[in-house]
């Protein structure tokens, strides 16, 4: 529409000499459009800023001017003069929306199993896929090659964009099957015990059921006698034996336990890639633990949130226990120590307790039936 | 020989379109709905059924119905409506 941005006025010139009025207007460099004659009146339009310049022309030609309608953006915005903040807000919102919609604000990773999202996004960040990046500037083909080079466990990777969301799909490589070891080897005793069962798959049994063996004794030999002399093989099989294990746990009544203390919290507000630290920058000593709290909408993280960086410093904590508490703690630790015995069978368990002036000692003696053979290369 | 005649003879001698060197009036009419005039000096008559404009070569009078001068800038004017007659005077 003509005159929309600067504003336009529809007017009526009544009586007088309309032709002279138009000629005078032209002489004043005022452009009149849509001029039409209706009876004694002449209707036309001009720019709002030129309307004042029409008055001398109207006076000379004897016409009376009357505004019929005001058109255009300035007149449309006039009612909002008292609410200029709203107009500025709307314009700012539109500008922001336009500026931010072409950027990357959410990066999602799909298909990864062993590689974490952070590992993948850390690789992609220097390659151009990060919050606030312009996706059009990214060379996807080069990015894929470089990302696959830096992520050796990933076999395939694709990057696609949908609005401000970039989706990274990966497929990890299948784990390779370890090749079977073929070097000549014996199976020897990993602990002292009494042999209960011997199963030989390859090699020559050196012990039989009921034999007592010491740690390091040969159980299954990889050296086979033949008509052509000794042949070396890799001994394979199972030797189950009865072994005795002793576990002793001492829990003092007063104990100093190493721990960490939170020395400082450093919050940082993150808003669309802009990080605003809410702390003074200074030297810190200790371990930094980062905790991210992002705004989530529909299960998807938005680039708005707070990052809390906790500075943890080494510290010690003194724990004081009563006799009962020390005993309970000793039994808890003993149960923890028994967990490795789960790969065998516990045939007997004898637990004894003793209390001294410094603490409580719990001793467990176990009779286990488990695999005692371990492979040892001959060469 | 005045300046205008010199320009007209030069145009003729060089085979240039009329109005190239002279400030002649150009009139372009599309169907019977729209007429564009270049070289319009002033408006002589402006009525619903008649618009007359003065040019260097005389007056050009448009007759018709619902006539409207939709644009006028400098020496150019656009007349729209249902044209029934175009007359040259002078």
C-alpha cells in the first residue's frame, strides 16, 4: 500500500477550483494519487507529512480541505504511544525470533550405547556443532570424517537439522571377537588346596582327585609325550579344589576417614549459549564437580539453565563408634569382603569376634570349593 | 528556425524515435481503461466524465466515465476509468 510506512491521508477538497488545486499541489512538490471527482468534491490521497503543504494550494484555489481517513503504520501505532514498551517488546521479540531461529539450540544424540552423549558432543563442538552455531556454516561431510576419526568406536555417524534442533545419529562398531590363544601353556594352581575334580579338554592331567597342591603346582600339563617325542599344546580344562580363606576385619572405635568438603559453589547462568558467571574469578584448589540444571520442555533440554561448579577440597572426618556400632560395621565389611567368594561354593563359614580397647576385630574362616587352575605360558 | 524545429529535424535525419531529443508529449493507452501521459504541464479540467491536461503540444482531453487521475508526479499523469474519447486541441 502506497504511503504505508510514512503514513498517508485521504482527503476531500470541497468547492473552489479543483484543477487549480491539483496544479498548485504539483507546484508545491506534493504528489496526489487516487484523485477522483465526485460532484463538487475532489477526493485524493497524499503522504501524511505533505498534507500541511496542501493548505496554501487550497487557499489559492478556493477549496476547503477535510481529512477523510488516516492510513499507514504511524497512525496504526498512535494508540500505543502510551504503551511504547509493548511495541518495543513485540518488535524485539520478532527480531530475536528471526535471529535465533537460524541457530542451533538443542543437540540430541541417538543410537549410542557405550560412548556417552558428552563424549560425542565434545568432539562435535570444535567441529562447529554447538549451542548458538550457524548450521549452514558447517561442512557436514568433513565433520563426519573428522568425528569418526576421533571416535574410534563409532562406525557410522549422521548429522541432521530440524529447526533449531540438531540430531546426531550414531551406530557403534560391533565388538571384535577375541582370537583364541594358541601359545603352549600349562595350568597351575592359583592357591593351596585339595583337588576335588579334574576335567581336561587339552593337555595331560598332572593331579587327580584328593591330591593336595600348593600354589604354583602343575595341574594340567601342556607338554604331551608322543612317539615322535614331546609335543607342546595349550592346556585347557578345569580343576576344582577345596581351599581355605581367612578374612579379618578390624573396625576401630575412633577412625579418621578421608572425605571431601565443598569449599565453594560457582553458579553460572547459561542463556542461549551466553554464560554469565555469578561469582568472582579467583584461584581455586581442589576438585571441580560440575552440575548442570537445564530447563526441560517435552523431555528435551533447552539452552537455558544454571551450571553449578562445586569446588571440593580434601578433608578428613573423625568417626566415633560404640562397641555395637563397630561390630555392626565390621560384619558389614566382612559381608562386603565375602562377595568374591560367590564364584565358588562356601562349604563352611566360621566367624569369630574379639573386642580390644581400640576396636572390634571380626575374623571369618571359609572353606570354599572353586576353580583353582590358572593358565601359565610355557615360554 | 527555433530550437524545437532543429531537434525535430535532427531526430528525422538520424532516424531516432520522435520525442528522443524534443520534449514531446507521449501518450500510452491500454485498452480503454488506462492512459499514461508524459509531458503533462497542468490540469485544465477535472470532472467525473472529462479530464483535460495541458501539454507543450496543446491540450489532451479524455472523456469517459468514472475517470480518476490515479497518479501524478512531475510531468507524468495516469488517468484510469472507462475512456470513450481522446481529443487533441491546439
